[in-house]
C-alpha cells in the first residue's frame, strides 16, 4: 500500500474522529505500528488538532457554576406537570368495588333504565412508583459538538491547502520536466550535428582552402572546407570585420572564370562552429564579397574582402 496515498485519503482524520469501520481501525492500527512515516504524520495531525482546540477553547466565567446551581434550584421549586404527578403516584394494585344494585320501584311508577354496575378503580400511593425522568442536553455536549465542527472545518481547510500545495508542486514538476526534455532534445540534436560534422571531416576527399585578405581588409582570412566528391562546402573559420547595417558577406566559387553564388555567410554560425553553404561540383577558386542583405546576382569586385586559389 502506498503510505502517501493512504495519508492523503483522510484515514488519519477519520481515525481520530472515530469515523472508520472496525476493519479500517484494525488496518490503521496495524499500519501505524509498521510505518514510521504514518506514525509521524498521525502524531503531527493529532498535535495540530489538539493545538487548534486549545487555541480556540472558550474559558467559562468564574461564576458559571453558581449561576447553574441557582437555575436548578428555581426549577425544583416550580410545580411539576400533572402528567408527571400521575406517573409518580402510579398504583401498585387496583382495588375494585361494586355498588349494590338498587331495588326496582313499584310497577305503577315508570323510571328510566339504570345503567350497569360501575367498577371504581381506586388509585393508591405506593413507594415503588418511579417518577418520569427528564433528560436535558448537557452543556459539555454542546461544547463538544462545537469543537468537533471547528476541528472538522480546520481539517478540511488543512486538507485543501495541502492539496493545493501538492497540485502546485506537480505543475512545477511537470513544467521542469518539459523544460529538461526540451533541453535534452536540443542537446541530442547538437550532438548529432557534431557527430555528423566529425564524420564528414574524416573524408579523404576533403580539401581546405585558405582565403587571404585583399586590399580593402588585409588582415582578414577565411578557411573553406570543400568535399570534391560530395560537392559540400563549409566555412569553418572566418576572421573578418563585422558587416555594417544592411550588408552581408556572400561566398562565391570561381568556375571556368565565372562566379557561382554559394550563399550568404552566417557570421554567428562561424563563431560557434561551421557555416554550411551551397554545393559546387567544380571550382578553381573561392572569394567573399560584401553585398546587400540577401545577396547579389554578381559579385561587387570593389567589395572583395578575401580570395584564394585551389
């Protein structure tokens, strides 16, 4: 049995308030002896409930006892109801007496028919008669009921707060789990890219070409990696000034004296790793020019930053 679920189901509170069945009480006593976690939670709830009751206990006035005795004495002086007196003087036995039948009158005189003999039941006092008892709601019972309602309200509020906290923790845990899953997926993708690039750089058909700076930027230099069989081109290193606003570097392959566009260079990608460019089957040289954002159909020779023959 999962002790955490057992605790959250309210068995401890039901045990303390005597709301469990005999089988459930027996099961709870057995688990209480076996599980330190359940015992610790039971003691915590018991102490919390006791502290709440003591904190909200109402201390009766000092003269409460004298007032109660005075009211009781006044009630004893009042006359008791008739029903109560009759029951208190209940007869122990019934004595029956029968009247003698009167002599009928002469025939000449007409009289009304007399009723049948009456039986008179005489009520006699007896010491064995028991008075009717009156039950009154004791003040302590009302106080106990009030305390029970307050305790139930406290437990319900405590259970609700614990449930809210648990739900918040579950939501936070799920969010953290999703975040970690996203990060793991990103790490897997990054590791796969590195593995693919590492495998790619092992090819014997690769050729590294160094592009050196021209007059417009003599300190610039770039390294191009070209797979002559697979036709893939990568910029593995780029030491060039940051392009001005609205400008972008463009890579060109020189094939049979004609420039071929190989795409725009992502300078951020070259700082983190490599920049993948367009493929080319044949090339005699590579060059990089500064063009407008998005590139140009033909290179601007005045803005050629680096150049390198194969």
